[in-house]
C-alpha cells in the first residue's frame, strides 16, 4: 500500500495529507454507496481524535463536504465535540459499543444498556460491527422495541450547528 493510501489518518500527517487521504478514501467508494454518505465516524484513531490540530483539519473538510461526524469515543481525551462546535460541523457521539465482546449474550446486555439510556435521555447512539452475532442480537432487539423505542438513522440524531 502506498503512503497516500494508508488505512489510517495519523496525527503526524500534514494538513494536506489529511485532506488528500480523506478525498482519496471517499473517492474509492462505489457511486451507489457514496451518493448515500451523509457523515463519518472514527473506527479507531484515539490519538487522532484527541488531537485538536488533526481534528480541526478533518472537521474543516467535513464542513466543506456538508458531512456530519459521529465520535465513537475510543478515548476519553477526544476533542471531536469541541472541534466540531468550533468548526460548525454537525456532530453526535456514541453512547454504547455493542460488540466489544462478539457474543450474543454480551451484545444483548449492551442493547439493554442502550434501551435504558434511550428511555432516560430520549435517544442513544450505539456502534457495532457487521458481525453475525451483532446482526442476530439486533434483529431480536428491534422486534422487541415495537411501541417502546424507534430505531432511526444516525443523521436524525446529530446536533446541527
């Protein structure tokens, strides 16, 4: 893999490299997917999301592209929310990780936590992986939510500046 197509954005990257890398990653998406992209989330990147300088570059690019950002909160030191506010980027944060343990019983416990938070706060955002166990647990959970909670796309929950 060439340096310009490394899988991660890094805090050591120049602002231009961050901008170029984001553009390249978005350009690699097939049109049938890219036309539906409304926002981004970090998958790993604890150091990146804790860097005011790096996140400012990223948020500027998201603002130009009219994309929102969902912080998966891989670190307590994240500055994503404050930088998004500074840069005027629509923003949301993850409340629950569903599948740190990719087993249906563990995911079910996380979904219970998600339900409790949503009922207390009026909404909650969960992040999970495309694991079969996650899909299975979600399918059961969604059926049980009828009349209790409404599952909506994350763009309905972002804070618009």
